C-alpha cells in the first residue's frame, strides 16, 4: 500500500510540477499583480490594542463582567497622581494650582468620560460634618477659595472629613490625584478611542505640570496600551535588524547574491500578502499578532533555502534552471507541504485558548502559512526557473563536496549503537532535570505592575509609587450582587447585610488591600449622620435604619446601579499574581457558597483582576488541551508521511523533551505561563517539527535505497542538515531580536521562541539518529513491499537480531 | 528487546511530560482571619480570660497575649449587629450590648457568649452598660432607652429620667455609688446614690457628650463633640469649660498608671492631662481613623481600638512643655 500510495501522490506532484513550468509566465504575472495589489492594501494595516480581545469571552467570570461592566466602567480608569517633594503636605498654593490645572487638562483628554473626572476640585467630592448646629456638608474646595493660611487649613480639614484620604489624596498627604474613566468611543468624534493619542496627551500633561517639586505619575489601562503601542513601533526596527542579519547569513550560506535576494524576496512575499489581506478581512495588528510577520518571514526563509538548495544541486548536476525548478518542486512538495501543514497545525491549536486575541493570532498565522504554500511552493520554482547561478556559488559548492568526511559524517556516528546510548543518557538526564524544574512554573503574571512592560519602565515605576501612596491601586476584583424581585436591595437587610458581611470577610483575606462596597459606604454615612460616632457605624436590619445610609447608594458612586439591582463590590488586591487571584477568588467563593441569599446572586468576577483570573484559568485549561491537540495532530501527520511509528517517535520524542525544557526555562527565568507565552509551545512545536520531518524524510529516502542507517542519516544531513541548521539560526535570530524589546511580553516570547527553534534543531540532529538507531530503524529489505511499513520495520528488526 | 527499549524510552518521555504538564498548585496564601487591623472595634475590656475587643458585625475577639494576636470568641447566636460596649461584674461574668437592643452574656470571661436579648423590630442601639453599686445592671441607649436587670438575663424597660428622648451615650460611676448619665444635646443626669432619682443638670452645652470620668472627690470630667471638655468641682452641679481649641470629637479616655488622663477620638488624636483634667494638650496622632477605646497593658504600653482596627502603641512619654495646638485640626 505504502509504495503504491507514494507513487500516486508523487505522480500527482509531478503533474503539478509540469503544469507549473508550462504556465510559468502567466502564473508569474498573476503572482506579481497580486503582490502589487496586496502591497498597496497593506499600507492600510493598523495597530489595534483592543482591550476586549484580551477577555476570555465565554468564561463565567467574564460573562458576569460583560453583563455589568457598562454600568461600572472602572476597568478603563486613568489615575494621574501629583506628588509633592517639597516641605510639608500638599496643602500649599503651588500644589493646589497644579492639581486644578491637571483636573482641567484631563477634561480634554480624547475619549474621556467627563462626568467621571474626579479630584479634590470636583463638585462631586463633598464632606459631611455634624456640628452643634446641625448637619453640614459642602464641596471640599470652596468655589471662592483663596490659598491663604486660613483657606488651606479649611481645605485640609474638609478633605479629612470627606473620606478621600487614601483615595484622591495620598495616605501621607503628600500626593493627590485626578481620576477619570475613558469611553470606548470618543464622544467628540464618535470614533474608537485612540489609546496612543490618549497616552500622548497624558504625557503632555506630565510634561507641562511636573517640575518645581512636583512629580507626576500616570497609570491606567489606556496608558499601558499607549506605551505598548509606542513599544510596538520598535518592532519595525527589530524587523529591520532581523532582515539584515538574515540577509548576511543567507549570503554567507549560498555565496550567491541572486539566491540570497531570491530567498529574502520570496520570504517577504507572504508577509506582504498577509499584511494586505488583514485590512480586507477587518483585522488589525495587535501586540500579539505582530509576532506573525516575523514568524512567516523566518519560516519563509527556511523553506526558500531548502528549495534553492535542492535546485542548486540539481542545476550543478547539469540540468537547466527550469528542469531544476521542476525537480526541486517535485522533491520538496511533500516534505515542504507537510512541514508547513505542521506549522499551520501549531497555529491552529493555539486557537483552543479561549481568548480572542489568541484566536486572531491563530487565524493570522494560519493565513500566513497558507499564503506561504502559494508563494514558496509555487511562485518560487517559477522564479528559480528563470535564474542562472553565478560562478562563485558554483565554486563554493565544489569546495563543500570535496570534504565528504566533514562534520556531518562525525555527527552521523550518533546513528550507531555506542554513541546513540550516550545521546540517550544525555536525553534522559535532561528529561529528569527539566521535568523537575518545570514543576515550579507559575501561571499568570509574575511580580507587580503591568506584565506588558518591564519592571523598570516608567509606567511600572509610576504604578509602584501610586500603590505605595494610596490605598487603592489598579488591581481590582469586582464581585457583582444581582438581586431580582427586590424593590430596593440597598434597603433590604438580607442583601445589604450580606454585602456587609462579605466586605468584612474579604478584608481578612490575605492578598486583599481594601474593599469598596455600598454597605461599607453606607455605614460611613450612617455614622456621619450620627455625629461621626463609630458606635453608630453599622447597618441595622430595619428599612428605616438602612435609610439613614441610603445616600451611599447613589449610582454615581459606581458601587451600585439604580435601585441596587446590581451591587458592585470592589476588592482591591495587592497584586494580580495567580496565587493571589486564586486565593482571593476561592475565599470569595467559599463565603458565597456558605451564605446563600434568596433572590440575590453573588457573581464573580469583573475588573482587571477578574479578567486576569479568568485568563489564567483559560490558559491553564488550554495548556493541556493544546499540547494534546498539537502532539496528536503532529504525530498523525508524521505517521501519514513516514508510514512508520518508529520514525514518528524519533521525531516526536525530542519535541516533547524540548517542550518540557521550555517550561523549565520559563520557571528559571521567572516568566509566567500566560496569554503571551502559552502559544509559544504550540508555535515552537509546529515550527520545530519541520527539522525532524525534513531530515527523517530524507533519511527514509536513503533507507529505501538500502543504505545503512548511518549512511542514510549522513545523506540526510548533507542534503538537508546544513539548511536546517541555517534555518534554525535565521529563525532564532528573527525572534531573538525581540529579547531587546521594551515590551516585557515580547521579550519573553522572543527568548522562548528562540529557545524552541534552536533547541529543536539540536534535538533533530543529536537525538533523532540516536533514537532511530536504538529503535531499530533499518534499511528496507523489500523495497517493493506492499505491506505496511511497521511490518517492514519488524521484518528488518528480526533480521538484525538474527544477525 | 528492541521493542521493549522503544516502548520504555517512549513511555518514560511521555510519563515525564504528563507529570511536567499536569496541574501545578500555586503557592498557598495565609488563611483568612478576622480583619483585626481593619474593622470597627468600639470597645476594649480586660477580663479573666484576657483582653476582649468587640464591634463590627457583632464580633467579639479575645487576646491572651497582650493584644498581639486575636481569636474569635464563641457567640451562640450571630446577629451581625454592631456591639457598642462591654462590661464585667468580675473576672468571669460580663455583658456586651449593641445595636438592635442586643445583649450578650458570658460566664467564662468572654470565651462563650449567650444571647439574652435581641429586638429585631426596634433597631435602636444600646450604647452603654454599667454595673451599679447594688449589683444591678443598667443599660442605656438611643432615644432615651433605659433597661435594667438584676442577673443580666431578664431585662426591664425603665423610664428615662425626665422622659428624655435624647440619645444616652454613657454612664459614669464613682467608687462611692454616685453616677452621671450623659448624652446628646448636652444631656447630663446625676444621681447621688441609688435611693435617689436621676437629677437633670440644666444644659450648658448644645452638642453631645460621649464619655467622662470621676476625677476623685467631687471632681468630674465630661467630654464630647468637637473638643468640648467640661469639668465640675462640685459633684456635677456646675461645669466649667476646659480650655481646648482642637475641634475633634472625643470618644473615650483612660486614667494611666501614672495618673495622667488620656482622651482619644477623631482623627487618631490622643490628648493628655497631667493636672487631673484642668488642661489638655495633644500627645500624639496615630494614623488610624477614629480611636474608640484605649487600655493600658501590663508593660505600660497602650492598646487602642479604632474604626480601623486594634493596634498597639508605646506609651508616649509625659511632655515637658506645652506644644502648640495650631495646625492639628481635623
């Protein structure tokens, strides 16, 4: 069956090769026109940071979050803190002047929701006080306010009574902030809020208002995104760098300017096509999918190198370029397409991660690979058929041929039992060590601050400063209490009392910084109505008693909606590390399960910590699924290609080892398993399997011609090994340039992908032959066998053991 | 043999990978606890069992190590109402009172508490409870509420003196049976001994009094809203304002072992008097919201309760000179 099938496939491939060369002129023109059209379209490609794309939409936490987030928009907040370095506290004319200026400026940030701008100067910020003469309440900073000693003392006293210390004013009274929320759509233009523009505007405020003893810190999701996009611009530089290095390597390898330029051009084609198609299907480049052009380019170079190599050998053996091109297509159509399919599989399985940004990454990358099959496998032979080799390239090749006993011959010793055993022992040691180390890998973000940026970035420094100055921070977990059939849940002891108890319980949970809930706020108001006496700071179960604190249930405070149908309990966390999130969420769930309320439901979890928790869960669930999927798919693909389970194992086992090593490396480098790093394994496996496929396919080819294992492996390495190493190098460099990215997640991805690409080729060179030897892969005894290859393997096996 | 080797190697890699990629537990965080440092504690009371702290949502905590660590006590019926005061008859027998007329009783120094009274219809709080010299308990509260009990188990509603419906905030006793009852809107009642009725002292101040103490002899001190402190030298018949210009409300006091009087209250302020309440000056300002109670530990240091939890504070040294009061306004 085996041979018959191969023949049928091969004759189909031969037919295409023939057709390709016959129609090379019109096809070439079509490809060129397509390139021009898509190149033009590529100029419309836009960056798209999209917050929503980071949310695992189907996760139950996110369903609750999406149900309610429009009511409580807190997720997209900007905090601008002014900190005073001079003497005394913030109550001095200069500081208050700047704070007012900052408040005014924030109004003009594009996309800002002007009703949500809060600072000490906002009319919404009031204080309440009971005096002997009755209840008094007013804005914190009077409208006709003079910054003399009396006025400042008044403000200082008002602020203390407003309950804003720790919130709008720093705990040590040496900083104060402006808070505001961003809308998804800019109300002025009706367009999607441009975070880059927001970030630029915020930086302008910082530039204008800092100095003279005042520092400004700015944090918020939009600022992160703005900074990320600025960081993304560096990607262009990295691309250029990777491009130049690849170019040099290519030239060094091929000694032919024509082939170098050809490989580069062919590798760039799918990138251009892809960038051209993305705007047409409504996709943008986001911080993750920006990875795809690099990958496609690198993969494209590797396949172009393989093809030009085969073509060159063919031409050197005396064929004319167009026959050489047809032969190259014939020889490489199967392993090349299988390898590309494996790549595509790798990209496809990452779509198992239930997060839109990863889906898009998968779609974009699959599309890129599909385009690569067209450009590399069809367009490239067409170009090759028109090319004449320079003499230098010819000479170089002769030089190579003169030394058949070179490095590859030495390496091929691994295909003999002695060295194979050493290789195996090394592999087992690595396996044990890597497995042990990989157990300490953590999920989610590690460290505080935003994971997108480096720890010492301006943003993360700002974040650390704000966290230390105030009681609030950016890590918030929202718990929603939905009540049905209750008229006014905030005046209903069953609900509000339970919110109060939840608030209390969560305050005792490790990892929680503070809680903001309507119950807590109501208690402050009740106490306020009773002369600020802490002996009244409580909720009572009668509706009358509860009414005393009902001003707290003002929907504008963002802790509940109208009628308290939904109550938003905001749990401020120390950080958003997975251990914190898991602990806080499980404690919250414990309380919720133990304290059911009729007609009211506590739902987890919103805001950024809710998103992070859901994301981590999605990532953890996806990890196993993804690995099982990618390895099953690739094993099946290898089995179909090689028709040998031994061959499949020779390719797959080193890949598994490298995956475990990758996890071990992550835990060593303190990189968490998260949205950005989870796809790395799938990508690394999808691309890494290429080497094994190319090498084993060639090895099998020689085995069929009755060469012994070492000779076959030597053949494989001579024909494809150099190209494989070269490819691994170019790809490693292509993604390795990212290690210098100002964006932490890009650097992480770059380091890990570089590791995967490089170590996988080592696996294919050093482990594959050893495993093949130990597993008893041997030359075919009956080349015309109609039996399955595993039977043939067995037969050869018996033969060997008999001998 | 070769097949065995193949299977063996493959299995070892696969088992290693299953183990490597199996679920990883994250580092567990500390167990949840009562937020002793972030809850409203209204009262600290020493008992035979240790030091008790009570307050938010009806929690009563016990510390047996001088306030360093706290454990929940066992409360039979949880009502989640704020406890406002505790009082003990001896080392073991005591009461806790709170909102919604809640009264709890302990017979073992505060390890276990039983509910003796709860009124879920009428939410008005009880604000103080005291043992009178005849062994009878007296509890007072909002809107002129007064209750009395002989054994702490059954309670009779009493008519407030003068039929007052002002909030009654505190009962101040002396060692010889004289008592003051203070409250809202400058309310002060005094009783010379148990056989007499409460005598109304005409209001000389319009704000609330939150507490006071007997200074010895016929001298008394009351304090309350916005830094108002008054002293009487004639057993409460006439009162003189103690000069004090810091407008923070004062909620509790302590007479230290060295005879200094400390007043505590809003804004985390502590004030001291070394002259038996003739003058007060700021001693220190803690970074807690409102201090509600203060006790002195064996080692002389202080344990304070606030609406932001219990905390320990070294005893501030006596101040040599008068410091300026300016600039410390709440």
